[in-house]
């Protein structure tokens, strides 16, 4: 990054101007030890559910999203409007208000709520990382409401993987969840995909296997904020919180099955603008 009075700042090859705010550090969190964690706009709750559990979601101002994997148990979502049974992998969206989850088996469930929700915001393990908002991360502004408020279930079985589409993406008013294809064995080291985001965090949720998260922090004018490249290996369940504008890519490393789910808040406009990518776009209109 060139200073404004540096003659090179006018070159066509010069880096674009930067606001100068410090770049946040990436976070690597083992969800078995810290099951409730947050990014700037979203709280992630990992539960090793057991048969007969009654999970109270609290009374929420915004929607609740439930990430369901192959290992998750069946469960019933209970709201003031009735009961909805879920018994297959996918995404479940629960409207604002009070709700509970009645669990019918053993296995992991992941819930997403907005970071400002009173029942959850004081329970996160990494609260100190967000004592102040990160200036490089855009604050959440909810996207338009769906035509009607009800529990919505989006089974993955309805939308098989398609190499012409990037993963299987669903969005709510506040979140975007991308179920990436299962990776059998380690990722080809010759085919990684390092990239950056301008103003949003990425939560890379590992639910099976093991991943190495490669993260490079760009150099700014203040060299005291420079960091060494990171190559952090995490098992599952875990989440890496990747701040903008770091260069990042993640590589499956377990010889068995690896599963990574990417989460964004607010929803990504670039993914939403690709025809056919967001599988429930008819329910959740863009701004």
C-alpha cells in the first residue's frame, strides 16, 4: 500500500486505497471445547444432542437457522404455530419468536442466530474478540422478509450436487449457508483456491474430517500489524472465522470423508446474483 504522497500511488499497478483500519486476526475454534462462538453478525451454537433433549432457542428478534448434517438426529421444531418434524440433512429456518427443539436421537446440531440476540449474546466463548465491532466487516442489515413467516425446511436430497453450481446455497434474511460437496480424502494441493473478501467474514464450519486453513494477512503501511502466514490444522467439529481482506483457502486433509460448510452474515450479494446458485431465492428476495 502506497501513501498518498508516494509518486507510485498514481500508477495503474498500484494497490487500491485502503482505509487504514487494522486487519483482524483469524480465529480457530474447537466446538467441543467452545460450543457457542460468534463472528461479528452471527452466533453459532454447536450441540451434541441426545435423544429426548429439549433445546430452548429462546425468544428471538430474528430468524433461527438450523444446520442439519448426515450425522444429525431427527428432531421436531416447536413454535406457537405447531410442530415441524425434520429427519434429513439440509437447512431449517425458524421465524422470529419463541421456539424449541425436541430431539429424537443422538448427533450434532448447529444453530445460527443473530449476534445481538439477548438469549445468546452473553454466552459466547470468544466475546472478547468482538468487544468492539471490526471496522472492516459490514454490519448486518436484514434482507427483505419472505412472503410469509413459517418454519421452512430445505432438504439437501432435493438438490443434488451440480458441478455447474458452487455448492448448495441457501439464504435467510440474515445468513447464507453453503453446503460444499463432501471431499473424499485430501484436497489436491495443486488445485487450491486462494481468494479475498472485501467486507465480510467467512465462517468455515468443519463437521467431518480435518482441514488446514491457509491464511495470509496483507501488508499495510503499519508494519507492526504484519503477521506470518498461517497454516492451521483443525479437526471436527470446528470453525475458522476468516476476516477480510485476508487471502485464504482451506484444504481437506483427512484420508476419509471431509465436510465443510461455509456461513456468511449478511448473505452474499455476489453469490445471490448468480442465476440458480441460491436454491431458495424465491422464498427470500434480494434487497
